[in-house]
C-alpha cells in the first residue's frame, strides 16, 4: 500500500526539491500544497499519512496547520515533519507544542529527508 505524502511549501523550488528527494521510492504517493489553506483543503481530501510542512507560508502558517490537524480526531495521526529555515530552539519547541513529530532545518540534505520519510513510513 502506498504511503501518501503531502508537501506543503509556498516555494515552488522547495516543493520540487522535496519531490525529487522522495520520488525514487515507488511506495510514496506525493501531493503538493502551495500554502497553509491549500494544505488544509488537501489534507481533508487526500488524508495523507505524512505531512511535510513549511512554517512560514501565506494564509495559515505551518504552526497553525499542524495545530488544526492534531486537534481533529480523524487527522491527528498524520505524521508531521516541519521543514523550515526557522531553526532556533524556540521554533523547534513551538513546533513540538503544536504536535509536530519531526523537525528538519533548511537547507536540508535530500538524503536525510529520504531516510527520515522512509523510516517513518515503514
């Protein structure tokens, strides 16, 4: 069974990099969202297993998206990987407080991302 992964980032180049990092695994079914509001819409439709989420996006921030889904019983089990240029301890603590499961700081290693997502999905 494929693992559904939603990539939510307002930067097209970052979505492309994340997609390129993960698409080598045929078990991954990848979707994209262009901002926080789009992410919520696509989460409700696709019900992904994993959400790769930027923090700084127009509309809803990654923190707000994570907080919303972790408070909904049918969405709370989605594994959230925050991927952000905001890498201070306060940002990581805030991500954890809204329910993020993992945190990677940009720039990130595509291999590190692939290894993490592969580990999570098994």
